[in-house]
């Protein structure tokens, strides 16, 4: 597996998260973790 850089993620338009208070429960399976009150 190749290493993905932050630059590649930003160029691909990857989204890094929302505040935990604004989440949709239907998206729970796509949330990787919670850090500093942000879902990633």
C-alpha cells in the first residue's frame, strides 16, 4: 500500500470532517475517529 500525502488528499478534494455536534447519524459507518470535537 502506498503512502498518501496531505498534498494528495487536498488535491483530491478530500474532506477532513465536521464538528461532532453537526453530524448525521446515518454517516456513522464513515466516521473514522473523533479528535478535538471533529469527526474525521
